[in-house]
C-alpha cells in the first residue's frame, strides 16, 4: 500500500514539474513562429519594393 501511494505521489510530482516546462516550450515555439513570420514579411516587402 505504501509503495502504491509513493508511486502516485511521484507521478503527480512529475506532472506538476513537466506542465510548466511544456508551457514554456510552447511559448518559445509561439514566439519563434511570430518572429519568423515577421522576418518573412520583411523579406517579402523588401524584395517587392526593390522590384518596383
């Protein structure tokens, strides 16, 4: 019985630690995508401006 409770506590603690890390990674991915899209837009506009 004690071993089962220890395993349950370990799983809950692992989930409590992994949750913020996953959120942080998704936040980094979101900002990376936003910065990439802005950079792509700048390149597109600069190529369009030099062509005309």
